[in-house]
C-alpha cells in the first residue's frame, strides 16, 4: 500500500496473470508476422516489459513518446510526438502498447499517424480501458481491465511523474491532485 493511494484495484499477481493471457493471445495472432511492438513512453514501459516476455514469436520493439497530460490529471487534447520511432514501419505489422485509453485522443491520433506511414496493420493493446472517459470513437483491439472513472496510478502510470514504480494499480487520493493543478 501507499499513503497517497485510496484503494488498490489490481494487485501485482492479478496484473501479471492478465498480462500472461494477453501475451498468449498475441502469440497466436502474430505467429509468422514478425510484429513491431511500439511502447508508448513512459506509462506503458512496465506493461511492455512484462508483455513481450510472454509473446512467444519473433518480434521487434520500438519506443515513442507522445504528449498528453503534462502534470495534470485532465486530458489537454493536445497530441504531439516528443520522440519518434527509429525506423520505417512500412509494410510492418504494428502493435501499439499503451497503458490506458481514456478520452481516446492519443490513440486515435497515433493509429492514424502510423497507418499513414503505410504499416501493413496497426492494432492497439492497452492494459487498461476507461470507457467512461471517451471523447472519440476508438477502442483498443486488446485490453486487460476496464477501470472506473477515477484517476489511477502505479505499474507505470504516474501522477506528476510519481508512482510509476508501484507494483500494483490503485486510485490516487483526490486531494493529491486537487491541491496541485498546474497545467
Ligand atoms: P487519452 O488521450 O486516452 O485521454 O489519454 C491517454 C493517456 O492519458 C494515457 O496513456 C495515460 O498516460 C493518461 N491517462 C489517462 N487516464 C489516466 C489515469 O487514470 N491515470 C493516469 N496515471 N494516467 C491516465
Ligand atoms: Mg500513455
Ligand atoms: Mg502521465
């Protein structure tokens, strides 16, 4: 537990069991396709690391950083590429690895941008889905858990860069962000 966390939603073992399931599914679906897994920094790093160990086919990894929230807990709607991919994805089967889909603005932008680069296919795997937050019509092709309309932290997910190292995922106490809204 952590003093800034109101309640734990998913403990470490529950998360790892789900990641194993997702890995098994992706292993079946991407056999013979040499997929490129793209981790969206930084929230998806812990998920990516655990997931790829369970994807039992030849594959490659790359990393991308996108601006979304800054330090605030509200989506700005502004999407910007802060760090781009190292290589061309033309003709590649791309799997975008995300931590959570909330408004969907980030993923909509990303999926369209990567399709534009002539990937053979672009699918999304997100550990968490928060359908109540959606502003655009997009859904992850694979997801681990549905989460309620609350701000969650841990297992890669931050608030103002804190809490990413927590091995579990929980709801952040609302007084933590109510007192420090900067952007
Ligand atoms: P979207 O563009 O779908 O609104 O936002 C996607 C990004 O916002 C996620 O990749 C994540 O970084 C951040 N985000 C959305 N909901 C939450 C949440 O409940 N907790 C945290 N820590 N980040 C979130
Ligand atoms: Mg993210
Ligand atoms: Mg964040």
